[in-house]
C-alpha cells in the first residue's frame, strides 16, 4: 500500500512491511557482511515488519523501530538523529558503532568510503544499475552510517526517503555496504500498513540511540 503524503522522514510513525517483489535482492550484501547461508536463507523467507515511532525530544528527532522478522528474533533500532556515534550490539550483525541524522535535498555528504556513483545511488538519483533515473519525492531524508567492530569489518550507509514506484508513493531505504574494496547496493521498498497500535512495553535493546541510565 502506498504511503500518504503526510508520512515523511520527519513524521515516520506507522507500520511498514518489506515488499520483497519490489526490493532488490540482498543475499550477496548479507554474505559480504559475514552472515551464514542458514541465516541468509531465514531472512529471505521471513516477512519483515517495521513498527516505527518518531518523535522530538529536547529539539532532537528520535526514531524508534521495532523490527519483527517471522522465524527470527525481534530487534530494536532506536536512533537519535544528532549524528553522534554510539555503540550497539546487534543480535544478527554483532558489535556495531553508528550514527544517524536528517538531511535535506542538495545537502547530502556521504560518510563511507564510496565513489561518486555510490553517492548518486544513495541519494536516489539512479537505481542499482547506475543507469535508470530515480529520485526522492520529499526534501527531508534520513542518513544512517554504521561500522562493524568485529572481525567482519564492514561499513554500511543508508538513506531513507520516499520514491514513486509504479505510480505509488513508497517508503524506501537505499543501502550500501563496503568491505575490503567490495561494495553491494540495494534498494529496499516497503508497503505502508497504517498507524501501529500503541505498545504497553518497549524493548530495551537500543541501536544508535540513548542507553538507559
């Protein structure tokens, strides 16, 4: 289902399901990140549901995401959009260090060790093939950079936004992974499923957000 115009990167609260038909295949990307064939197979078969809550606290945006993949563990991505590095232990990707921020069209600066072609893809100016034109629809976007601190040793960068896909406004994530001179690119596309029901209990596992004191 298409996302309504009021759902943006500064008003992202809602429920989203990854559309695997519209998304690029990510198996080779996950392999580059060191995931086993068994884990990659489980991810490929899973239905991935994101429940997102975005809010502003002390004049800083926060994005709290509960990610549920059928057959796998639930994970929590709680991001503080102040571009400050924070450590996090991810149940699938291990020990990571990352940061996130908002950026406006024309102001993007790539954090990872990529090329101009990588930057073009991350800004949604071209598809994965490097030839087909595309674009983000809104002015505000979300950038996330993360580095694996274990032996896997990869870096990844994402830009979130909204694109016109087959005439429908869709939430997308442009993802790029670098490791030892190799790169993998993928666009993930999501179906909007409306506003999520309020949860009574929140997960404590934080990703690139604020640790509990």
